[in-house]
C-alpha cells in the first residue's frame, strides 16, 4: 500500500477537509439530490488524491459510506460524459484560443478533469470492497454504478487518445502541472502512472517539435501563426505511431475486485485482489445471489476451486484464499478459472481493473 506521510504541497488535504464539511452530504441521510451526489464526488476525488500522492487524510476521513459512494459514482459518470463531449470540441476551442496562458489553461482543465476521473474510482473501489465485506445490501448497486462509470471513462479515453487531442495536450510538456503530478505519485502509482504521465505526451511533443522544425524551415521568418498552423497539421501527418503509446492502460486502484458468474446466472462470486499484496495475506472469496447481492448461504459446504486454490464454502458462503497463491496463479495463466461443485463459472470483467 502507498506510504501516507507526504507533505501536502498542493493543498489536497485542505480540499478533503472542505469536502467533508460540505452540508450537502447530509442529504444522504434522506433523499440525496444531484448537489449531494456532486458533494460526494468531490469527497471521492479528494480521498483519491490523498491516496495516489501518499497524503495522510487523518482519522476523520475513512472509507466512503456506500450511499455516498453510489452518489459519487453517479456524479462522476455525469462528469465523464461532459468531458467526452468537451473533448469533441477541444481542438476547435484550442485553435480559437490565443497562445500562452489561456491555451495552457484550456489544456490543464482537460487533464485536470481526467486526473479526477482516475483518482476518484480508487476511493470508490475501497468503498465497494468495504460494502462487500460488510454484507451491505447496496453493494450490488454500487458495483453497477461503478461499471457504468468505467464505461463513461472508456469513452473519454477513446476521444482523448486520438491524435489531435494528444498533440494539443503535449503543449503542456515541461510545465509544473505535469511535473508536480509525476513527482508526487507514490507506489504503486509511481511505477504504473496513467498515460498522460507515463511519457506518452513527451513522445508526442518530440514528434511535434521535429516536424515543426522541418515545416518552419520553409519560412524566412517563422511567426507564431506559422508555428500554430504547423503544430495543428501534425494530427494528419505524424502522430499515428505515437498515439499507439497511449494504449497502455492505467491502473485505477491498488485493489481490484475479481468476479465470476454461475452458468445459470443466479450467483456471482467476488474476490478482492491487491496489486501489491503483503506476504501471507488472506482474502475471502464470497458468493452472492445475483439479483439481491445477498450472501448465498444455501451454497454453504460447496466445493470450490479458484485457480487451483481448493476448499469449501463456509456457512457464510465464503472461503479463505492465500493471496500469494492467487498471485502466482495469475502470473502463470491468462485467466483465473473458478469451479463450484466442479462446475466452471464465467469470469467477468473486474471492478477497478485495467
């Protein structure tokens, strides 16, 4: 797990305290509205930043309650859809913006919003795991909202990883914004940064600069307008190979939730899987009824084989598994098969996965 003793040089701890004090969160005690969901999203973002930057959030900040996490996921999904829409207009807006601070601010806004959609799901994953382990009846609803959020974020990345947006965003290379984010990341995020911090933008910028110099050689006295036109033209000529570097996935959380479904669709199995497990750590495979997300206690005693880890479900439909053994199995094969009473179950996409 990441260390949490970093100095809060960018003020994220203050943002966390302000988010915790937002009176709109009180609406989750009754019927939350969009303002409450937006407040919960701000809290998830603040918690996520504290995690990836190794900032101790203090005793007052823990895991998001399930209702707040559901509301935050709803708000973040709306934010992701707005960002996807804005990315369609991003190149034309950039073309109409004067070079300098205004253009940098426009790019920083896009990257800042994408950064929030990276860190917030980390807090939501913690909430989903807590809900699952505590048998929260709304755990299934939270998982569904998180899946919808992941789909909306995928749409954002489909648009953001295109050649033209990447070439424009690369104008921020060398700025304090990108360097501060990169330098503040703690493990495991520092080793697996998102694509806008992993060197992709630097590769795009180098390609832009090389082509720019070639184009400017045609002008006796290059002007800012010529430079702008040259950079804009790169989206057609030079960036297709570079854009492929953005296909590298970014981790969304230190813990992901592995999932399977029974052949008849009546049950789902869930298993928390840490990306950087502690040696000797144990995790619980849990089987629930698909429709209600309640514990499937009728399956108590069933024989289970999870990627070679065998045993029987306890009376609470759970079985303990060594995370070391599970990690070894994951390295040795492309999938993690689950069999219950010798019947193979379908592996589902993980929550919080790559």
